[in-house]
C-alpha cells in the first residue's frame, strides 16, 4: 500500500557542508531502487523529509536512517496512506531554505508536485511541509537533553528495605514502585500495586473473582497495602493506591472504610492518593462525585491514572480536577521520536499548568524518553528506568548522573 512518512532530524554537529551533495546522490539512487519518492528540506540545523512509497520499503528505509550517525533525534511527524504519489519520481528533490524567502521555496516545491489534484484542496502533507519551510514547526519544539551525557546508576542500597514475609492467610500482596523527581534526587510518592499470593499480576488476581467479590477485595486489599507502608516506615512519602471507580461507588461506606485503614496504620489522610482510571465512571457520575467529595473532605488526594489511554480521562477532567494526572505509558513510549505524542504531552502539560495539576509520566523505560520529557517540562516520573515495582518492599532507585564531557 502506498504510504507517506514525514520525519525531522537534526544534523550531527560534526558534519560539514560538502557532505550534502554526495549524500543526496546516494539517497536518490537508493530511493529509486526502492520505489520511494519524496522531498528533502534542509534549514541549516534540521532535515525534514517526506518519503512516499510501499509501506515495507519505507519501514526498511526509516530503520536504516535511524542507524545513520549523520543525523540524530529522528522524529516521525506524520504517517499516512494515499491513493497516489504527491512528488515526482526523481528519487528525491532537495530544498535548501537558507538565505531564501519562504514564498520562493514554497513556489518551487509546488512546481515539483506530481499530481496537481492535491494543489486544489487543502492537503495535509503540504500543510506540514509548509510549516517545515516557514519555521512554524519550531512552535513547541523541545530542545531535548542529550542522552549520551547521562548515565543511570542504581542507588547503593540505602533505600532498600528488607522484604517482609507475607503473613499466612493474607490473600494478596503489594509491589511498591517509586515516583521520583530525578533531578532533585527525590522520591515524591510510592505506588502500591496489587499482586496475588504468589506474586500474580493484578489481572490474574482480580480475574478469579466475581464482580461483587472484586470490588470488595479491591477495597479490603488496601488494608494490606497501607499496613505494608506502615511496616516499611514510609511515613515521609505520599502513598498512591489504585481503586476501581466502581469500588468507590458500589460499596456502601467505602470511603469511611478506607479512611479507617489509613488511621489504623498511623498514616495521615493527606499522604494518601487514590488513583482512578475513567473506566465505568461516566455511567455513575453522581455516585462517583459524592465519593470524591468524601475523599477530598477527609484530606485524601486524587489522581487520574492512565490519562490518554483507551478511556481518555477528558470527561473525568471536565467534571473534576484532581491534584495529579498520570500520563499513560502508551503516550510516553518512544515519545522522543514521535511528533504526535510530543504534541499531546505538550498540550497535557499546558492544560495541567493552567489547572494547577501535577503531572507524572508513567512507564518511562529509556534514557531518551526521559531526556525529552524532562526538557519538555515534566518533573515527576515513574518507570523501570528509575525503579521497578518490587514485592513487599521499595527497591533501589536509579538516579540520572551527568557525565563529564571529555
Ligand atoms: P497502573 O496503576 O497504571 O500501574 C502501573 C503499571 O505499570 C504497573 O503494572 C507497573 O508494574 C507497570 N510499570 C511501571 N513502570 C513500568 C515501565 O517502565 N514499563 C512497563 N512496561 N510497565 C511499567 P501492574 O503492577 O501490572 O498493574 C497494572 C494495573 O493494575 C495498574 O496500572 C492498575 O491500574 C491496576 N492495579 C494495580 N493494583 C491495583 C489495585 O490495588 N486495585 C485496582 N483496582 N487496580 C490495581
Ligand atoms: Mn496507578
Ligand atoms: Mn497507570
């Protein structure tokens, strides 16, 4: 199927001007062989390339481009499919925008357009290309930290607390994972994630229960989570717990029961954050609203979990503004190389700043993701890069350390 990709990359600083012409000649030859057409724009620091061709050829070419040290920060801006090619079949036309008016470059670009049908209508690809030429793409552009300048070192174990053995008769256990402010080397909170008696993941643990048992088990398990927090003396951190919205709405006195667990374990309601996802909530918004009121009145904090996942979280946000919002892993994954995800994160950040909501990026696994997110303005992180969930204990944290450049 005929596919289109636009990507942006930054030219390696060591690259000299003389290098462009031989690169173009080689690229054209390769593109023709692979039935790829397109254009290449260069503005002195960045390349923008539109590639069109069979999907498989594009995927192969892109992975080749990612391995090429001559450009870095390769970021996909758009992927699409089309009934016909937009550009001529010369392999690749080159536009150097330096020292020329944008209008002139755009006129030239239009003259290379192969199929004039697209000039008659607002064409999305051409809109993106125009933004690459006239500099509009810099709107919201994030100058990411350089991943090669950072290393992650696990802390020397000072935080590691000996695991507690599971008391017999306990039907569930909890794994703990830290939420951190890496540049301040600070743990801000600890999330308790449910596990079965043999360490089974949440889906397996909950999967064996009927709906009625499930909500009851969800609520009662929090007694175990909070007593673990007490036994590990996690008094200086916020403790995040997950609850299904239906647990709060379907169980009579759920909030009072939860508050009872908090107090019985010598914890402060103000240090507890309840994380909820949007699933099922909308249908029962009135009951849910009254549960939220009670939680807030007791001093317990609220967070929207998995923001941007299947259940987007926007309808929760229109109804009520939590103190914390956690951006779902699916948006975070590969964000450093993905233009649309970058735009979504940037707009979530803007939204949350204006509403006074603190933002956590979930599921951060790579140094590159962190380098982009930190530079974009996210301060709090959760993910394997910093620390894995650990059964019945808080595992060691890996903190970023800036390498001294030789
Ligand atoms: P969640 O609340 O979004 O928790 C984060 C999940 O992401 C956890 O999965 C955690 O192990 C995983 N995770 C953390 N960092 C990374 C990372 O860097 N990469 C990847 N790939 N995954 C990462 P887990 O523990 O399997 O929990 C899954 C979900 O189950 C939770 O997602 C939460 O929605 C739910 N859950 C956990 N405990 C409870 C509970 O006590 N009650 C209820 N109702 N739901 C719970
Ligand atoms: Mn959660
Ligand atoms: Mn989540």
